[in-house]
């Protein structure tokens, strides 16, 4: 799908030339090649190209961050992780105005990496040049089972012409649901139909993988 980067990590990739020279990484492409492919594919999306330049940069930064964390060679519990990043709301429905906020959804196994959830709103990292607030958690009726769903982050840019971002987090670490379960049966309307969402990044790390690269 144009504008979407999908990747299954069947192995880990070296991040630096020094790592690339290690025996276990010999012959494997560096992570930068995977990132470049992702950014190229995301940038082809029609909805992506409609966004202000600053918001485009934020989405690409978020994609880079997710891919880097997914590939983390020092991660203690690497198997069975999955992360997705989507445009939702009015832009996914096709009824946005040029100044509509950018609503994003990120779903995954965040508690397998405790830093991941918090570092989204590190002003020195993804949301640079933003005023970041954490609004109250959404009401219980918006939660699905043990899913912890909230508008975790609202990022208001200090950049002229840029759009505010509302980022909603869905954590499925403890539900035993897969990313496909979420899309097909959890993130649905009252009729059981999947809610509108435009995928940007979907990363899968299968359970059966060994921990070594």
C-alpha cells in the first residue's frame, strides 16, 4: 500500500559500521537501509504529502524511532513485539479541513520496552519544538478489556503553519492479542466494522525468533 511501510524483523540489523563487521552481522545491511526504505515508502502517501512540512518531518521521526527501537539489539525481550502507527480521525475519514489537527494512533506491545511509551514526548527527541501535554485518560468506555487506551500526548508545535498532534496509545502487551486482532476485532465501530485508519508503519517481531541476531 502506497504510504505504508510494513516490515517483519526476521533478524536484527547492525546500526554502525563497527557492528556490521562483527561476525554475527557479517553481510547484513545496516539499519539505515531499512530506515531509508521506510521513509521513502511513507513519503509516497497522498495524505502524508498533504500535511505541512513540519508534520511530515514529525511522522518520519516517529517512524525512525519505532524502527530503531524494534531493532534494538540489546533489548531483553525482543520476541513477540509489534508496533503500528496510523493516521486516524478526520484525515482517515477523508473529511479533514487544511487546519484539522493531525490525529495519530500508535498500537503495540509497549510495556515490553518501558522507554518507548515515554520517549514519544521527550522534547529533545520526537516532539522537538513542541509544547507537550498529557491530557486526562479517556473514559472507560473507550478502553477494550485490559487495553490501556488514552490520548497520552498532545503536541502543539511552536512552528508557524504546523498542525497540533493528538497521539492515542493502545497497549496490547497483556491481552495476548495480535496487531491483526486489534485491527479486525478491537478497533471497530458499533457494527463491528474496522474504524478508519491509514497505516504508516507496521513492525512485527515473531515469537518464534531466537534472541541472537
